C-alpha cells in the first residue's frame, strides 16, 4: 500500500473521493448496487465533501457506519451518526443508512448490525488513521482475531484526547470511555479500502503503519496486508516517511 501525497488537504480529499467514486460506480455497474462504509472525524471533511458531489446513483448505495460513542445522543455535537446524516446522508440520499445507535444496549446493537452487514458484502470502505494508529475505534492493542463484525471497545487516553483536540468536546471528562466499533476483520473484508489521513499530528501513526511490522499495537498497519487499499496523505501526514519510499 504505497501512499499518494498531495500538497493540500483539499487536493488529497478530491483525489480520494474520485478514486472511491470510481470503485462505487464499478460495483453499481457490475451488480446493480454498492455497499460502502463511511468513517467520520476531522480527517474525512474534505473527502466526504467531494464524495457527496460525485455523479452516482446514490439510491443504489447502502451505507454502513464505522463507529459511534456509547451513551451519546444523536443530538450531541460529537455524535458520528449526526455527523454522517448532516454531511452525507441528507445530501446524497443513499438507499439505506445503517447507523450505529449509541444509546441502545451495546451488545444488542452489535448483534443487530452484525446480522445486517453479513448480508451486505462491502465494496468500498472509507477510513482514516487515528493519532494512536487506531483503525475505526480499535485502539492499540487492537483485536485482530474476533470474527464479530461490530464490537464494544474501550477508548484509550490518546484517542480521547484526539477527540477533545479536534473540538468535539469541551473537556476530556466529557469524552466517553467506550464505543461501538466495526472490527478489524470486518473492515478488512471490504473489497477496496480508501484511507484518507491529513495533518502533521498523524505523521507518526502513518509512519508506524507503513514502516513497522503488522501488529495490533499499530492497528492501521493491517491495511498493508489488504490487496486493494489506497492511502491518501498531505504534506503534514507524510512528513516522517522514509525518503526511500
């Protein structure tokens, strides 16, 4: 998985969205519809802003939600289902949006969504990489072994501080300790993966993911084992990569 590096976040997001839209279009043409996964967070602003404008028949696209805090209502500014509804779902109007309900019983919600996604093989997953190297909310050490599509996870302090730093919460104590996340194995089942990672604060995680051995201690390193994964970076996030890459 060699990275593509762009001068700006805008150009990075546009390129990632164009690649993803092409893959979605291919799935629609090939089987009449597409199933996709959408990530959230500040890293996805530019990509989602471009993807939603793509000339696609979104009525043939089913969207799965990557992760959500436990105990956060949909009205909360940090709610990821709120984020996707406002920035994508209400604009693109896909066929179905399977949101994670963070207010439901966590075990029952994982079981509900797991049964649904088992019937919808994912064509394209749009993901990011966290400051601690997490993939979705699978913080290190991530569970690389579970076959469950959705799992309950504990959020480590680095992850929680990232959420605070991005402006989603006003204090660290407000950031939830747990979340529902799509599992590593479920993400890796995706036919293609588009990973978009801007900003210098992600540079160490990007370097570790690409240049260290695949390990649960660097969850996003697993992406290097996927045969159809593309990584989109800007100058900041690529700044620590070895020059020989």
